[in-house]
């Protein structure tokens, strides 16, 4: 009998790639989204899987709805990728961000505590929880969150750890670094850069306003991260994992790769606008994904600059073809071009 997976927040970038991966592995997939009736699920359509997934309307702030969904779906594996996902937006709406992430996670954990069907649970947290790191951060590194988003993710991490210790349920955290793809919304930095660069190259735009491009991050490839997330729940013993590439680069380098590939000098087209700086910025993030390599046999197939070029080529083609997987890895780069 095929396994069944429940993905909270399936319409986002990572949820869509995870749904694609699980279907390829023979799972039956059920996904939830707030306002599902008004959502065209563009990411699922772009991956060609919209009609292969049962979609439900659910907010994780509805605790009884979460419990009812678990009882009705009876999943073997449950993945929580829901909640507000923008660090910048969390400064604008901190209460909403905290509730959607931390309270949403707590509602899921309470439902899991009462649920008698048995399911393994993955909770997506963020490397932003660490704050700025000089030494590579791992699963034992203390959290020093510097945004409402990171505060909420840190709270969700400790809620999962507490419920695992207190009730013996199979729940895990993934501490995810920045992960990018052609499915990123346009308000995220990487996609904003890619699309603006193409408009500038075509003559439709002359300038791009950006904030602090000296920040350094561990930039990964979202389909890789979907594979790591699945691997976390395949272990018999629940545990928490840093999921990252282990390579830190500056946003300035991402900009340079994209503009240079188009024959442009970014210095001629980018203006730095201090109004776009965050109230509290994380200058540098350095991560150590050794545990993921050791216990999950997982490592990133794409890092900077390859992922920047992958996003650019996909946007140039305007069509994202089916993602080929071989043992969880991307087989080649040809899927980034229009067929």
C-alpha cells in the first residue's frame, strides 16, 4: 500500500517541490493551503502535479481543523511548511508572523499529541534562528534570533523539541538555510534580482533598487532541500538537522553572477537604498551541515554560482519542465530550458 503524506503549506516553493518528490516516490499526497478555493496553485501547475494532489483549505491557526484533518487524512508522514515566510514582512506584521509560525506549530503538536494513528512529523525552521555566525553553526549552536520571523521559528523549534521529549512522539526539526529556485515569489531577493536583470537586459528597465547586498548567506537549491526534508523522516529515531550547503557567499556575488551572465555590469544599474535595509540585519551566516551528510547521506547538488545561473536560465526560458530525480538528486540541468 502506498504511503500517504500530508503537507501543510503545499502551495509555496518548498512544499511544491516536496509534493513533486513524494509523488515520484509513489506516495499519495494531500496538501493544505489557506484560502485554497482562491488559490490557483501556480507552483503545482508549473511542476505538472496540480491534478495529482488532493488539496484542502486549512489555516494552522484553526487548532480543531488541524486535528480533524489529521484524523481524516491519517498520513504516514506530515510536513509543516506553512506560515509567513518573509523576514522583511515579519518586521511589518510581527504579530501575524509569530502567530502563523509559532502558534500554528503548537496547534499541530497538540493535534499530534492527541492523535492515535501514528505519523512522523517534520517542522521547517530557519538558519535565521542562529543570528549572525562567525563559526559554522550546527544543531547544538545557541539561537540568537534578530527578526520576528526568526523569533517565531525559534519558538517553533523548541516547541517540537519539548513535545518530542515530553510525549515521545516522532517529531523533527529541519533548520533550513536560504533555499532558492524558479518558484521563488518575486518579492524575494534572488528572484527580484533575476527578473530585474532580464528586464534591464531587454531595455524594459534601467535601474534596480536593493538594500544591503553585503549580507552573506548559505544559498541552496530548493529541490535539494525537499529531498533532505524527506530523508529526515525516513530515520527510525527522530532528530533535528541543519540543512545547508556549507558554503557562504554574499548577495553581491549573486548579483554579479546574474548580471555578468547577461553581459551587464551591475554597478551601472543597481542603486542601494538605505530604506530597504532591515531594522536588524544578520551580516553573515556560516553553517555546518555535517550531521545531514553523516546521518542522511545528503549533500547539496547545487551551490552558488550554479543555482543563480539555474534560476536565470529558467526565467529566460519562461517554462519550468518536469524535475528529473535520480536517487533524490537532479539528473541534469536540461529541465531548466523550454521543451
